[in-house]
C-alpha cells in the first residue's frame, strides 16, 4: 500500500474514533459543557491538558525550528515546559478552589468589577483566535501534502470534526477526545523518533541517542558541529543570541504558558484541589515525553539534511526535495549555474518562494527540472530555501521509513492541531455565553438558554476559525509571539496577585492590566508591523526582541498595579474572605 | 489554635514550599540552562557526547521541572493533613 492509502486509513479511523467519543460523552448541562461536570480523573486530565497544550506548532513546527536554531531553540523547550511549574505552584490549586467556570470569572469576582471582567474577556478571545488560526493552517498543510486534497477542503473536513465534538460535547466531549488524541499524537511522534535514533545512533531512546555515537564512532553532536562548520554555519551546540534575550524569551514563554486561558481552564475540570495539583504533574510528564524527544529529532533531522543535500546535483537529490517543492515549502535557485545544490548560511532569495508559472497554470521549470521562483535576489551564495515547518513531516521520508510511518505522522499532526483548536474554541464560546451573556448582558438567562448560547457561540467560533485557516493572514507567525506576550503581561500578574495579595485591588488590576497590555502591544506592533526593517538587536529595548518583551510588560503590570493599589482603598471584606478561602483546600 | 491562626500558619508553610521549589526551578533553567551554560559547556557528561550546558537546556531542566511538581504535590498533601485542611472525599 502507498502512503496515501495508509494516510486515509489512519486519518479516517482516528476521526471516526473522535466522533464516536463525542456521541458517548454529550454534555447535558452548562456545568458539563464548561468544566466536564468536574469529574475528570487527574491522569485523564493530565493527558487532555497535554493534548490541549501541544498544538500543531509543538508537533509539526518545534523540532524543525530547533533544528535550524541549534542551541538557541532551547528557549522553546524550557519556556513551554517551565511554565507548568508556575501553573502548578501558583495558579492551578487556587483557581480550582475558586471553582467558577472561566478565567474572566475569576478576574471579575476577585476584582469586583465588570470592567476588569470585560478586559479579561477581550484578552481571552484575542489570544484564542490568534492561536486557532495557526491550528487550522496546520490541518490544511497536512491534508494538502499527504492526501493531495485542496487546503480549503482539508480545513472544512477538520472543521466538521471539531464542530461535531465541541458543539455536542462541550468540555466533556473535548476532554475525552483529547485523551484519545494524546495517545494518537504521542505514538505518531515517537515511532519515527525511535526509528531515527536507531538508524543514526543505534539507541532506541532518542533522549539518549543524540548524546550517543554514530557508526563511525563519532559523537552525533560533534559530527553535526563539524558539518555546520564545513558548510559555513555556526556551532549547533552553542548559543548565538545574547544571554539577556534568551532569558527574556524563555521567561515570556513560561509566564505566557501559565497565563493561557485554555490551559488554565483545564484545571477546573477535576474534583478536588489535590487533583488539580497532581494533574499538573501528569500533564507535564506527558508533555515532557514529546519535549525531550524534540531536540533529538532536531539533531537527527539536521544531520540527515546536511549529509544528504548540500553538494548534490538537483537531478540526484532525494525525491522528497521535489515533493516538498511542489507543496511550495522548498525552493532552489541555482545562483552559480552548476546544477548542484549549494547550501550555506543566509537566505536564498527575499521572502517566501513565489513560483513562476505558465499562463495555463503549469509551473515553469529551469534546465534541471527545478521550479523557478520570481523572488528578488539577496546578497550571499546560499541557494536553498527550506520551510522550517516541514522537518517533522518530512523526517520519515528523509530517513526512508516505511509508508505507514509517514501516514502515522500525518494523523498525529492532525490530532495535535484538532485537540488544541477544540480547547481554544471552548474558551471563546464560554467567554461569550458565560461571561458576556450570563455575566453581563442577560444575568437572568435560564440554564437551557445559556447552554444553547454556548453551543451557538462554539459553532460560530468554529466557522471563524475555519475562515482564518482557509485565508490565513500573513501575520499568523508574527502574532503567536503576541499571544504569549499578552498572556504574560495581562493575565499572569493579576491572577497571581489576586491569590497571594489581599491588598491588590480593582484599581490596581485595571491599571496594571492596561499598562502591561498597552506596552507589550505597542512594542510588538512597532517591530512586527510598523517598522519591521528595524527589528534587530541594535534597535531593541535593552536588546530584548519582541518575542521576549512580555517579561517587561509583566513587570510593568506588577509595578503599576501594586503602586496604584497602595494609593487607593483596599478591597471590600467579602473579597478578602474570598481570597482567604481559595488559599485553603478544605473547609470554607 | 484557632481555625484562623491554623489557616495562616498553613499558608505561610505553603509559601515557604513555593519559594524553595521556585528557587530550584530558576536555578536549573535560567542558571544552568542559560547564564551558566557557556561555562558548563566546557564539561561533558561522561560516556556521552553531551556538553553539560547544552544538555541542561535541552533535557535536564525539563526532567527537573517534572520532578518539582511531583515533589510539590507530595509535600502539599502532607501539609494539608498536618494542618487539618485536607478535602473530604
């Protein structure tokens, strides 16, 4: 059987499984729709959280990104796992004790203010939509590359599946499908990783394999550093970026992780405070399986790439090169006209490839059969453009693994994208039906009315997400930094202060959130959209890139919030009592 | 002890646990994984090709994060019982 047949089998049967689970776990009340009736076991919640958290970016994108960044890629590894320690120690148990359904709920009650609640609603919706756009695009890429269906059709199929289980099942349906999706995605991630590790280092555990030796008896990492130098790249195992920038990006990703509403909301679904604590541990353990394999995959992929492609003539290059060229994710421009692929540091041309085509739509090809690109030239001699996103998806092909492994990776990528999309859509729907409708506009709404509103909001959010996936705005990648910066500079400080300080009040929260948000937004918008040509270390504030600026926004939020709280009157007594009660697991 | 005093003492103990665990958290990630990494890279983990700083950033810090949460859970469950604030089933 070929790859495509295997892919249809894996994708089809995993989709059928998700829908079956959705029917089995339909939500019948708002409590079930928002927080799965608070009856999820800690291990199941850990798995669901892991699937919720690990998105198309973690599954498809991260290892590829690391393989191009080398040591600097560790900011993602530490940033996206370290946040769980903060979540477990500073947020999860207390928010579970609070027990209401959403993050804006907590902000609204703790700061006795509808304004604060509305600011939180806007942040939650913005962060979630930013993220969802990326997931749907991931779905589209997998469908177009492996099933050769149109991206639009791929996104519509994905939407249909998410629609079924998110709208029917709410949090309950999402939780149990996420458990299944975790199993699918981790299996799909580990199988090729184990194969690669065996091939390159002769060790079945990738975590150990990339510290092992290759067939020639050389350390895998030393061999890679050697290849990097030969081709004119910097060392793989040493940092290139400035220390302050690495620390700030890591910190912003950690704090952003801890402030993401779709992750926080998962800790409302368990029965007790102690279950919330332990499910954070399970979640990180399940996440760590993938996150400790990713750097190994990055090293194997980079080694494979550097050993097999540079110096080859285009005609003799491995077949995956032209396959991904057809998907628009690889391009080769023969600067020196010798027919061989010269790969070194620097860009091959300006921007992402835009291919030349004949008037009838057929691609225009050069003398070696390569697709021609019309992008402007840049200085430098590098001839190869490789989209970082393809490394994980192309890995099984690069390593020559059997077709079913390649198909498995496609199903895993879809599981990662769909599970995250569903979690995000639930945040949007509960923000609309619970916080806007029930909390602000129509407090008298009946339980059934609210449940119907939640379903309509979820349906609407799915359609919006699909549209964003079909017509992806150019700035998707740019706004991901935004989602984390925003979560770090808005939610994290006010939630932490809301728990650990009885003096922090409404005025402090509103001023703090606003200052943190405005500063972070302004900085990112300036460097990403208004003045992108100055987006480099010479112009950055203290040498901190837009990806890491959330840290400064967060500090600003803390400082202005505490200052304003000190100058205004303390919170009312019932709020102080609320704070006391969320600090104690039992009683009260 | 009055319930109020007991709760305050419990929360104080809780804060101490958080402070110690977060200090370790910061030391392995920002310390060993980032600021000390270039220096740690002069050493290798015996029997492997890993430079120590690179390994801490790519692997070691993540293992410690997982351990920290499970240690936290274990300590807190004991504290809950010691101060009589555990939840009923």
